[in-house]
């Protein structure tokens, strides 16, 4: 193969690696820090900064005398770095805890990705200098090199996100990127007509890399210690674990379901409080639940006679709920679609809609706008209710106030049912919206003293009574109405994610199985 053809292959490998690693970075760091705006910002910042420095250094190094041997050093150095990353990820992340969430995620992104991306950034200008034979063809050469690199990046981005992460695994895929870069280094040595000793060393490095990639145990289930399932979906890392008699579903390290195995009774405060919403209705009706999780809410409403439709965008969540959380085929109709798109396309009319797709590290911004709430109201009966489960930093968080202001553009009555105590405590809040007043026969909530002999049901009744007794109408003076055009909910959810993750890391819960 002619040297310039080898050069194009090398450039393709480098371009593909850059985008693959940027996407993989969210899955390497997401379970620990949460997949938030700050994580994406940190990764993009580090990527652009590293590439910029690499472009500058690569151009200067190329002017001092380009050679394929030096190109091999760049690719080989980046490849070896990625072969090391999966082995040091967990201990390094724990050592960054004292920095806090925001500084920690930026430091982690820098430590893991700056150096190898800098080396890959050097490849482009260096390749242009190698390929250009005269000043008159520098422009064409630069255009060809960057076009080839960009096309490879596009292909890598599609393959990484759509195919490889869900089927290969994150850690092993990072290792294979390292091996691919070592292959690129060997090609550079071939183009340089290096000595047999150098080529043999390169081949040995590739073989060692393949051995390392093959020997790395996949991040998979460890039933003997309570980790029942680990899988990558197009939307999140999913973990199922048993801990102290409870089964939990974690998405990107954040808890979304807590339930008792076999009995499938929820151990999550907000889930049992959501059950009391049905007391506003004289008889079971039709529920649309957006966000399945482990299925606790869907199962509870189905078992009390409600017709349940579940809207869940991630098919892996449905599979996990069926496999590990006892979600039956007959306990709700499943619609694998985005929530907002569902309400835009369905003709169904509901008595109750529950939005339970929000977590500490992620609030789907498009589901909480004035336009979205108007679309949901159009699918509700005249006296229907919309219920939102959100996490907030206290009862009067900016998020709660702004969601209330936005809901009031479509509904006459909005109240909040707080879960956590004291009022400044981080935790869940259920927000209810309707065109009818929220009046309930409080006897339906039950009397805690009637359940003193049953620890679980005593806890359930206490939680429901607490939430109802402390209901309030959030103040909205000066609160922002969220719209498709102006919606800072990502920034607010990042602050919530920071608080939740600090608590998670500080407590070292679940024996380190959460990430």
C-alpha cells in the first residue's frame, strides 16, 4: 500500500477514536457523577482544549521535520493511555471525591482524556505536512485530511452510540479503541519503513493490548454480592442490585426504584405517596404513566383496578422490569416512545397522568414546558389530574416554584405533597395539577395506629398522611414559566445532581455496587 493511502487510514483511525472516546466518556464518568449538563460541558471543554493544544503542537513539530515514526509515537501513546484507563477508573474517581461534584467531573475528564486527545489532535497537522509535497497543494491536502478524519468521526459516533456501547460494554470498548490506535501506530511504522525490531515491538504491543482487552472482565452481574444485572442501553447504564433485603434499580448511578423482592411492595417514599392520588377518584379509571422504572407505580395502580398505559422510551428498562421486578405482561400496556411525542400522537383520554421520568441527574426539559403541559391537558378528562414526581432541594426550591408557575398556565389548581423533612431537606415532592379543587376524604388515607402490628403498612400510612397533612400551594412570585424557548431546568437539575451525588459518595451506600 502506498504511503499516502496508509496515511489516510491512520487519519481515519485517529478521527474515529476522538468521537468514540468523547461519547464513551459519558458512560465512563456518568455512573459516578450522573449524566448531566456539567458532565457534557466538561467533556466538550476538555476535548476542544486538548485538540486545540494538539493542533498547535502538531503543526510546530511537523515543521521541524515530519516523519511517520513520530506519527507512530502519537498514536501509540494515545493507544497505551486508553489501555490503562479502564483499570484505573474506579480508584481514581474515588480519590477525586474531595473536589466535589463540579470540580471533580472536570478533573476526571481532564485526567482521563486530555493527554490522549492532545496526541490525537497532533495527528491532523502532522499528516498534512507529511502528505503535502508542495506549497501549491497544501489547501487541497488539508481539506482531504480533515474531510477523511471527520467522516471517520461521524461513522464512529454512529457505531459507538447506536451499536457498540449496548452490545460490547464501555470498559472493553475503551480498550478496543486503544488497540485500534496501536494498529494505527504499526501502520505508521510500516509507512516509515522502520526496522524489523520496531515493527516486532509494535506487533507485540498490539498483541498485549488485545490480551488486556480480552482479559478485562466485563462490568457484569455479580449475584454472589447482590449485583443482579448491569447493562448498557442507548439511554443509560442500568444496574439492578439487592441490598439489605430490598431490590433497587439504578440508572447512571441514581436510584429509581426500591422494592421488596417477591412481594414487590415499594420501599420508596414518593411511590407510596403517589398511590394516594387515586383517592381523588370515586372509582378506578385510566392512568398514563410516563417513566416505568422498576414498575412499582404501574403494578400498584393495576392491582387496584386501574387500566394502566405505560410510556417508556427505553426498551431495556421494560426488559429489566419484567426480568427483575416482577412486572407482568398484563400489568399495563407498553408504549416505547418519548412521552411528549406520545401525547402529541395518541387519541387516548385519561383520568390521571403521572410523569415519573425525572431523576436527580436528569430532567427531560421538553416534558416540563408550558407547551408540553398543554398537550397533556388535551389528553385528560375534564376533572383529570396531572401528577409529577420531582426531586428538589427543599420544599420551596426554584424548580418547584417554576414548575408550579408553568402548570398554572394550563390548570386552575396546583398543590405540592412534600416527602422529605425538614422543609430544607433534599428529597422528592409530588406536584398535582387539575381544574378541580383537591379535596379528599382523609379517612381513605388510613390511621397509622391501626397498623402498629404491620411495620410496612404502618410506614406507608404514615408517609401518606404526612404528605397530605403538609400539602401546600407553592408560591410563584417571580418564578419563571418554562417554555420550549426558555428553559433552564438543565441547570437546576445539575445542582440537584450535585447534592444527590455528594450524599451517595459520602455514604458509600450499597457496598460500592452503585457504580
